[in-house]
């Protein structure tokens, strides 16, 4: 553990809003700035079509299950080394920004695991 100075502190943002309110598009502007690019984008059920026209689009990984986060987390935590995991998924560069989209779907995955309910509706 180390103390981080305000200059080293990473920027942390949370975008929340109704579908179509440009959360993905706005947050992905990190792709256009050398201070925050390259971007690793994790999505769980969305359709990041808005990102296709970026000059430097993010690397997009689709999350099917909560367990999918484990290797990503370990890879990021270990300093993003070149390894079997990064080769398999075509992860290149030193990502400066991590975007996680479709938090609602990720929360649903968590509730399904916690409740044992295998349906897609948790009413």
C-alpha cells in the first residue's frame, strides 16, 4: 500500500442514466485523449455501436459471467504483462482507462448467483 498524491490519483467517474442518454459515448471520449488512452472496455449485454467511429476505439471484452472478471482483474493487478491471457484476448498496450458498461446486467448476474435463481427475471 502507498499514499497517493492528488496528482497521481486516477480520475474516477460513474455515469448513470436511462438507456440512450449517451453514457457510453461520453465515457468513451477517454479514447480520444492521450492521458487516458488506451481504454479497455468491459461490457455485459450492451451494444457499444457508438464506439465504432472513434479514431482510437477501445479494446472491447464481453462479460458473460461474473467469473469473467477474475482473469481480467488478476491481469490488471499484475501490471498487464504479456501472457497467455493477454495473447488469447488480443490485449495490447498499457491500458490507462478501464470502462465497465452495463452495470445493471452485472448486478443481475450477482443476484442470480446469490439467490440461486437461474431465471433472467428477479422479481
